[in-house]
C-alpha cells in the first residue's frame, strides 16, 4: 500500500486532499479567478463535496496548504500524459486562490512536487499545458525549466471562449542537470 504523500517546504504542505478541505476548496475552486483559465465548471457545495470525494479515491489531486495552519490555498493534479505513447511520463495541472498568487507559493509547491515526481515516483518526463493568455502560468513553467514544445490553436473551450493551448515538458535529464547547478 502506498504511503500517503506529504511534502513540506518552508511555507507549505503538499498532501492528499481531505474531506475537511471542503470549506476552503468550495469558494476557491469556484472563484472566477481560478475558473478563468481552468477547464472546470462552477459547482454547488454538493458538487464540490462529490468532486473532493472522487479526488480522494483517485489519488490524483493534492492540496497545497499553508504549513502553519494547514489551510488549503490551491491544488496540484496529476494525470496520464495523453500526448506521449509508452513513455514514463505524467501530466500536471495546478491552481492557487487569487489572494495567494504572486507570493512564490506555486513556485515553491511545484519545485517540491516536480522533485517528488522525478525522484520518488521515477517519472522520466512531466508535461503541462497552459492556455495561451495565461502568461503567468507560462512564465512559471519556463522559470522551472520546462520547455515549450507546442502550440495548439483553438484547443480548449472554456466558459464559451475557445483558447489556444501551449504545451510544455520537463525531461528528467534536464531536471537532473539543473539540480546540479
């Protein structure tokens, strides 16, 4: 049986989602800010509860919580890499509540999470996508060493708007060489 994931950074805990996260998850995940560039729909409280229950069962979603209070501020998600075939690769997605952006939290969380995916889970490649207008997410991925691999025009419809999607990847050998710098 897998040991529950629980990463700590100087300011954060990255852990499995819990039903006790519902009170924080519901307003954050349903905010216009989070939903602007995320392919999710607004949910009522029962929908949020069911969504968290599915996340707990599937073990693909992880809470980003403040270390001092364990208060949920965002989420990390992993899924199969549907672009690569028969390669040891994983796809990541993420979001933070608006009041927690531009404070380095996501850089801190993703740095620890990427290290976990390469070192503990032994993936060879990590992919991520950002909607083209989400310049903050694109810049963050590049800052973390991800390389832009593709640009898919008219890729995702979100809230009635069709967006282009930008594909990024980080390969183990690139991560390993960065870690030695």
